[in-house]
C-alpha cells in the first residue's frame, strides 16, 4: 500500500538523520531520542484557558496529571472530560510528549482533558501502568466538583500504548471497577501483546514502529510470557467486549499494530458495542504527533474531537 508523501518525507528524514531504532539502544537513550523528535515533528502548542499540573494518590505512589481547559470555556463551568493516556510503548513519553495533542483536543471540544503520567517500564512493569491509569481515572471522577468537570460525561482515550490502557479502562468501567464512561478513543491501539498477527511479519524495518521494536517494548513491560494473555495487557483477549463504552478506533496500514486494531474494532461491532472505525491506508504509526509534517494529523485531530463532541452531546 502506498504511503502518504508526507509520511514518506518523515521516513526519509529519520533515515538521513541516522537515528537508531529504539530496540537497538537503552530505554533511557530511546527516551532522549523520543523527546528530541517531539520538537521536530509537532506543531507549536496552542494556548488554552487553563493548564494545571496536579497529582493524585495511587497504589505505587503519587501520579502526575496535567489538566487542560479549552480556550472558549469559562472558569467553574462543569466541562466534559477526556482522561488521556500517552503513547510510547509503556517505556517512552510523558506529560510533555503529548501536551500539543491534549491542548488541541481541549480547544476543539470546548472541554477538559486530563493527561496521566502513568509509571513506565522497565522501572515499573505490568500491571503498574494499569494500576496508575485506573487510580487516576477514579480520582478524577471522585474530584469532579473540585476540578470543574461533569462526571457524567467522562471519556478515556490514548494512542498506541495509551490506546491499550484506554481499552483496558473501558473494560474495567464496564465491570464496575471504574466510573461509567461515555466513550473510548483508541488511536492505533495495542490490543494483543502476543504479537502473532501477520502485521508483525510485514512491518519489520524502515518505520517509526516495527515488529522488533514492539517486541522490545513488550518484553520491557511484561514480566513473563503468561502476561501476554492477561486481558489487562491484551484487551483483545478479554472474554467479552460487550457492554463497554462506545468506541472510536483508528488504525493505519503501515503499522505492526494494524491487524489487532482492526480485530478489536470488529469484535466491538460483533459484540454490540457502537464503534466508529477509521482506517488510514497510507499512514504510519504515530502520525497523530507528527503534525508539523503530516497534514493527515490535522484530519485525525478533527475526527477525535468530533467523536468526543458527539459522545458528550448524547
């Protein structure tokens, strides 16, 4: 399948820069490369009405959060809220890596976004990221009044590893272990960490995320092979997806996660969950945060905001 010329330009830039693949360096070196890429690939952050760094308690210690309120919102208004989990393979990323994304969503929806800085591998292995994500979601709902958000319009979302965590949060909410959710926004999510799909054999070199890099992430995140089949790591392996929040799922062809993302969207539909599945046949994993060069990032941002606004109006 042909690549968007904008995406091909990114691949050419990475190759010309000689940046090593993440799985060939140490986690800290990979974090430095990832952070440096943010300033190159992302547009300037938009101003918002409010940005506030917060912290909430969790089972492994305090969890850092960042709250955003859209530019056209008023202080004190109870806004709908997206709890956002950043991508980065459960190893990379932080509140800053997805700051631009959160600002854009807050502005485009006239809502609130709370970004979660969950603990990452290899320092903290599975299920620490799940534990932090769940604790943060509970705390945000419990403190809705103080945060000026509407707990009846709470959504979860994330990209890549963050999409994985958002899907797990939706399952936990369905089971009554988290507050009810009105939407789950899953951007090229990891849903099956066994890594057995055909995409793992197709996407092996030359892309921002390849099968070897995904295996490296997984092996840093999970303690043992048995964890591959735990639904909290691989939500596609949950006994049923029925009863979870309405979903917006994005997949792209040039991505080792494409097959499992498509499979997740199909299972949601088959199990009577309302789902919108958008597939970008010409895009690469990670293009949401490459908006300075990939114009389709703007399209995806618009779609995310439209899906949230529709969920929050119901």
